[in-house]
C-alpha cells in the first residue's frame, strides 16, 4: 500500500473542508514527507477537541482518535507541548460550530 506524504494529505484534507465551507488552516507546518498530524477542532464556543491519527497494530488500519478535549486554551497548551517535543508535527485547526471535522469520512484515515 502506498503511503501519502503528510503534505499531500494536509492539502487534500483542507480542500475537502473547503468544499463543505468549513474554515481550516495550517497552524504548524511539519515535515513534508513524514510528519505526524494533529487536528484541532474549534467549535467557537471556548471548547476544542484534538485528534491524532493512530495505527492499529492488530488490523493494520489507521484511524483518528480523540487525543484531548476541553477548554480551547488548555488544548492549545497541550498542542504546544507536543510541538515542542516533535518539530516535524503538523497542526491543522478546523473551525466549525456544529463540530464537523470530516475525519470520519472514507479516505481520511489513509
């Protein structure tokens, strides 16, 4: 199975969000080839959820899991700690009052 580069996946994800009129932007530009990706879903009410991609060793599947959820300021601090430890990390912020991230749609776990 061919693995997509991080940069390609991020650009495709942003395009898919744009098609649904969901604002999103790159907060931190990580390594173009193999950087890990965090998605912060900001519901614009002071709350946020952070997702990361996880690899299931038993099934070989990739899936998005919730890393943390709570007040936006606390989520920003958690993300800052992650980026301090991993300079290759990508951070994407999605802003949607109804909580749509599209991460559960087919094709986005790849």
